[in-house]
């Protein structure tokens, strides 16, 4: 007897714009639909596929079945004593953590 092998859901944040378009093309959706999803992720900052309300219902169902959205979560944020930097410990969707630093300069900020 064979057992079914399940494919883990795709984290949409793992896909760049081209990879998202390619995924949707394999599912027979156009680049227009990729642009809709991209806008939800990066402009509207939607973190729940069910909240993508103007997608075709079939596409929404396919995303719910095959994809997920794992935003970063801030675990720790520490300001420097001079107030010019802030260090973050961020948790990824898989539980791993990364560090980043936001540096404030006159008229701009830089992330490292």
C-alpha cells in the first residue's frame, strides 16, 4: 500500500515576483493575478489568504490549499543608548531567528 506524500505549503514570502508569476502560470492564472497577490503581500501587507477578497474564488481556494503567509515577528527590539540604532531579533515562519539593525541618519534610515 502506498502512502500519500504531502507537499508542504509554499510560503508566499519565499517567492520573488517572477517566481510568483511562474507558480500562478503553472496553475493557469495570468500575471494579473500574480500582481494582485503581490499587492496584497507588499502594499496592503495582508497576512491572511482569506482576506484577499477580490481574487477569483478558485484561486483563493487553491492558495488556501497550497500556500501560506509567514510574516516575520519581532521577538526583541533594543534601542542603542544614543538613539541612532535599533537592533531587532526577528522570528521566521519556520521558527528560526535572524538579527537586523536599523540605523538612523539625518534624513534617512538604513537596514543592515
